[in-house]
């Protein structure tokens, strides 16, 4: 008998498999809504199966493309549980958590108990964020779930790479970074200041920025487009992994307009365009929640036309 056994979850010492899982297309699934405005769980499961069947190996339930900030705490728990249940071990789960510290910690603990391997910590939305406070915020979450991998989502161009290094010194389960500042030179500097080989660097601005960020050290990228066409996103990853910049840029040219529509007006229609494309394919309803809004009739045809040109 092992007398050292306790009921506490063991701290995962080997983080190598989790780091390998992050170096991929990190899919951010949408959260489809039914006609009455509630989560359409049947459509949600169908979309998740489609991602898995399309070759996706890591998913982020409760990401921004999943309308994280428009869901209630109960709905976010539902999305986490439904995703883990539907995936059934076929992919790695990286659950989005955020808001105030107690809420984020509770969500991280729920993700752990539901069977997730990692959490992604959303960029704090508080208007007053000091760099020391950023470290404190992420430390509180990472220390609450020492057995999970932790991935900060960084959209703040002022944050210094040395602060991330400081955080990881205290919390070794901080193993990857979703970097979403639209500045490839800043990303290159931040990654080197933090420790290029110490973390997995994920290009957090999807396919449009992936080639530039890969050239500076990223080995994975997030994607909302993958909901629509998994094969397109995975083709870009394959080209980037092979160092075939020309082929990667061919995919870039193919998806450029779609991603520009999403990024327009400070990403006002980031989720809307993805759901519009899915609606054009008959996969879910186009409805989004405030502060997003469905596309005006005139722009819907453009999205449908863009997607019609892809091999889906």
C-alpha cells in the first residue's frame, strides 16, 4: 500500500505533452444560440464534432469567439462541460477563464474538476492594470490549479516580457502565451525578453498574423475561421511548420478578406462574420448577443461568397 497517497489532485510535473498540444491550430469554437436565445446544445455538439472530424486537436471553450463575455457564469460552465463531454479525449481542452479573481479561480477549478488540461486567462478588462497587478492576477489563478497548464492571453502592448518570466518563476505551470498585440516586432521582443524557449508562443490574432508571428518564434495560432473550414486553417499550419512561407501566404491570400471583415472597426464583427459563414453553410443560426450584432443584409452575401470559394 502506498501510504503517501492523498485525495488531493497530484501536481502535473511533466508539462511537455501540454506544451506540444499548444503548438497547433488552437480552435476557438463559437457558442450557437437557439431561436429562444439559449445555448443550442445540439448545434454546439455538431460543430464540435465537425472540428474534431476535420483534424482539430486543441479547443478553447469560452474564448472570445465563443462570446465569453456575453455568457452567464452558468452558461460558461455548461459550455465547458458540454465541450469536454463531446470531445471525449479526442483533443486537448484549454478553457477560457477571466473576470474578477474569485470568478476566474472558480472557473479554473471547475475546468480542472470537469477534466480540462489547461486554462487560458483572458486579458483583464479592468481599466486600471499595473504590471505588478497583472502578475498578481495571473498568479492567483495559476496557484489555484497547479496541476493545470496556464496560458495568459496578452493584448496589452505595455506589458514587459520580463513580467511573464517573473510570473513563470513563481508558477511553473504557466507554459504558453496567447499573444494578441498586432505588432510583430513587439511580439519578437516580448518573447525574447520573457524567454523564447521557455514558453509556447501562440499567435493570438489568428491566420492573418500567423505567418509574421511564426517568423518571430510562434509555433501555434488561434483560429475562429477554423469553425468554418478546418482544412484551410490546418493547411496554413502545415505550411508554416514546414517552413514553406510561399504556401502559407497562398492560404493567407485566400482568407485575407474574411479575416479583414472580422477585424474591421476594432473587431466589431469578429464573431458575427464566423456565425454568418456557419449560417450560410446551414450549420447554426447567425444570432449573436450584445455587444455583438448580426451583419446587415448587404454584407451577408459577401461572407457567403467568400466561404463559397473555399474547399470546405
